[in-house]
C-alpha cells in the first residue's frame, strides 16, 4: 500500500516522535545513543535543518526540528534507515526497528513551541529515569543549562522567548511541573 505524502513546507517546525517496534528498546547501550546522534548530525550535514531540542529515551525519541529546504519525511527516512541498518547488524536482528511511521506535530505558535521544548526536556523526569532533567545525558537540556556548545543544537530561538537572564528563566520554566494540555502525546507514551 502506498503511503500518502505528508504536508510539508520549508521553514516548518515539528515535534517528531518515533518508538521502537512493539515498544521495544531503540537503544541498548550508550554506543547506540551516540550512533543515533552521530547519524542525526550526518543527516543534518547532508540535508540542513535545525534541531531546537532532542531527547533519546530507551524506547522512543523526541526531536523539535525545523526544516529548511528538504522535506521532513526525507530527513527522518534517511536518519532512521541508517540507524535501523546499524542496530539490526549490531544485534543480529531482522525486521523493523521503529514502530510504524514516525509521529509529527506541526508547531504553529511560540507558546506551543516552548511547551513542546519543556515536554521533551522533562520527559526523563516523567519516566523516572532521573530526578533532574539537567542530569540526563541523552537530552539537549544539559547543553542549554550549562551553556555548552553542541553543533547539533540551536538554542537561540528557544532562549529568545525568555527575558534576561534567559538560561535561568528557561530552566525555571522547564523544571516547574509541566503541563501537557494541548500537546499531542498519544504517539509517545509507553
């Protein structure tokens, strides 16, 4: 069956989610997570886009991604195909690594943008993987809070939504009790 192409236009921002097939883990160790981030950077180098936030959980991923001239579908297909080949080869698996198509929700307002950013960065706390989001190493959040450069990440748009001192205000916003109202979380729950 042929899939219907998704609507896309340059400059659109999306909250992208993808889950392991049958809710199984996408990452068995830190090497897997590093490989996914490496493929994300290589895909970004090939088809330029902007990453505003990311979080790699055990069985799913979150990306806050802004496309430029290449459709989101091509970006994610390239990234996930490369990762699936690596994963299946490493573990001597066959078949699908990701469950169905990735989920994508268009971000159309500044308030929705920052809510999604908070949701992504607070996800490890909600999953009880850490008490503080800044200590979770597989998220973009530590790069925000500790002012660490990361070639994969663009922090400017996110921080520009907050008054000075921007980093402190963003940290305060993320670490208060997150509200998921208005967020499409159906494709990302365990």
